[in-house]
C-alpha cells in the first residue's frame, strides 16, 4: 500500500474517520487496498516496474487523498455537491479532483514521478551564476 490509515488524518479529522469506521467497519482498509491497486494499474500502464524501489511522496499523497475522500463519502452526501455554501468538505473535494487528474496523468505518462536530471558537468569543477553587474570595471577605474 502507498499509505497507511494514519496518513488519512492529514486530510480528515480523526473523529470523522472513527465514525466512518463505526458505520462501515474495515471500510478504510478496503478503500486503501482498492486505491493502491488503482495506482499499481496506472504505474503499470505508464511502464513502471512493480514493486517500486522507492515510493514518491506524490503517490502517498494521491493514495491518502483519494482514500480519505472515499471514506468520508460513505458517511455524508455533502461529498457529491461542491456548490453548497458552508461545505466543510470543499478542500478535500478539490484535492480529490486534482488527485484523480494526477493519477490519469501518471497513467498516460504525462506526469513523471521519477524525473532524471543529468546536469552537465562544469569544466573546472565550480560554476557560479549571479546577477549582471551594475557597475562594471570602467566605473570603478574612475575611483
């Protein structure tokens, strides 16, 4: 799994998670397993070998957000309507929409979780980048 049930507490209050567990025992764990399988499928479609050597933080976030959304949507109908004024779930709904888009981007290969950056080696071992000089040598020679 890409995240644990404790990671859901970053997105949903513990009291809601406890209530969801009371109403649907084992629901969070089932959702975690299902979301992990969906992420595995997206990674396989993108050409990644499983299991991953290292799990990027982005995958942990995606798994936690999608799972938290599904757990909460089991106990409230407010998850279906983002236009309701005073909707306390609007933040989670927004994160969920973005997480689903990101998962689709991973699946299509548009979002690279393991970018490779090969910097060009400096010829002399050190390279410095600074702002352009305001006062050049010609100005300082006058003093």
